[in-house]
């Protein structure tokens, strides 16, 4: 029988979260990192994004920061390329 909890196992997965430095985005970033995901926080403000990454790392999580303004759709291909490489 398949364990239903394994459907939600994100350990070792890469999770890209836009606006992951505050509010609901921060709660997701922090929680998913604690669950074992490698979190990539994307936002416009480098300082606040890097601060969120440092906070996650201080809790023992794996996090990275990418700066992007998603109001410009042409930023998406490069953002995805940087996330998966």
C-alpha cells in the first residue's frame, strides 16, 4: 500500500517562492525549508530577500535568493534557469 504522506514529501525538492521574505510567503519559505526543501526566495528587494535567506539558514534550512521583478514577464525564463542550475 502506498503511504499517502509520501505524496507530500518535499525533502530534497527545490521550491521557488515569490515574495518569500514576508507575510504568507515567509511562512511558506520557513515551513518548507524546515520540511527539507531547498527554498529559493524571489523578490525585488535584495536586502530583505537575503535577510530571509539568512534567517532560514540560521534555523538549519537550505535557502537561496534571486532578485527579480515579476511585473516583467521576460524575467521568468532567466529566473527558472537560475533556479534549476
